[in-house]
C-alpha cells in the first residue's frame, strides 16, 4: 500500500516547538485514517491538532520523520492502537448548541417522559455516547432536575455516559470545570448546579449520580434499552461510512420505541439506517419507530 514519503520534522519555529509540514502530515492522515475506520473529511479542520500529537509521538519513539513512523506501524501492530488514541477530538462544553437543548426541554423530554409514565415506569434511561469530559451528560442531568422533574415527580433520570478516553472520563468524574466551559449555560441552571472550587466550578453532588464508563463504540456499548441517546459529533463526524452505519444501527436498536436519538447539528444519518424518523419540528433529533 502506498504511503506518504519524505516527511521530516521542521526545526523549532517561532512558537518554540517542532512541528510537521501540513501537507506531509495531511498525506499521512489521508493514508492512515481509513485503515482505522476513520474518515479524513471529518479531520480536515482539526488536522493540525492531530499533527501536533503525531510530532510528540515521533519524538517519544525517537523517530525523525513519518517514513520512520510508517515503518513502525508496519512492524509493530500495537502502534495502530496508539495512533487511534491520538485521533480523539474532545470538543465539549455545557449547553453546546443551545437550540438542541431547548428542543429537548420543551418537546422531546416531556414527550418521552409522558410515555415513560404512561408505561408505569419510574426511570427515564439516557445515554451520552462519546461524552468527553462530561459536559453533555451533566447538562442533561441539570436540565432535567431543575426544569423538568418538578413536572414529572414520579420519574428519575438515569444517565450512562461513555467515552473511549480514560483521561477525559477521569475529568468527567471529577466534575470540575473552567468558567469558560459554562458560558452558554442559562444563569438559573448555572446558579443551581455549580459551586466555586479553587478557581473553577464544581458540579454539585446531587447532579452527579451517573455512571461514567470507558467504551469504544466500535467494539462495545451499553445494553440499554434507552429512552434518549445523545451521540453528537463523534461517530458521524470522525468515522468512515461503513463504521457509521454499523455503530449507529446498534445504537438505534438500543432505543425504546418512541425514544429519541440526538446527533450533531451538522451531521446526517448514514444511508441504510433503519428504524428512525425525524422528530417533528426538531433539528438533528430522530425518533425510534413504534414496534
């Protein structure tokens, strides 16, 4: 298989760090990402982040260039796992994409909660897939407990939050965040759910009752069934189409009939995915068809 040639690390530049030429790193990523089941177009805008990580990895291995790293991949199969780990893009903040959470609050969660109560169930089961450092999962918990649970006092929300990166999960469990991560959060939710903690903001204990689990969605996922699944800006952005279809079908199969799947606002579902229809009037939210 052809691979990029002639890459060398540049000398330290104005920023005092060694870097890779963008064109050479891009060529390497276009070659390597498909072999990991990942999609080059999803990485186009964030490629420099991956290239910096690659430069650090090469230095740690004592390699001078990407030719040497390509040889490392050819002779040490386990290095592909290290490369895959370098490709995570944890972009997360509280209340990300305000319109999505407003739709969840006013339409989706009340509908799902009403159906749950009608079935005489007492728990609303939710999953944040690709939760990064926990902001999405905590946003869902806070929104439910502060604004919606008073309307459904008989229901509790159970949240499972999963990610591939153990370091991000450790941050999620700690529940401490910089003020910049909370900028989009409505003031009443922020005041209710956070307390100052040594220059940061800590999620109050009563909003932290959730499970953070390490999972690679390509290999394993929570059994469900779930009433709401948020899988945003992960599978449908960074994975190749065959992987997208396989993973998203397994996720869809874990939704209860009438349950909601939330994806990124710039994402679309893969062709061939069965059992989902657009949630009426909602962007990037789909409903599992009734059996």
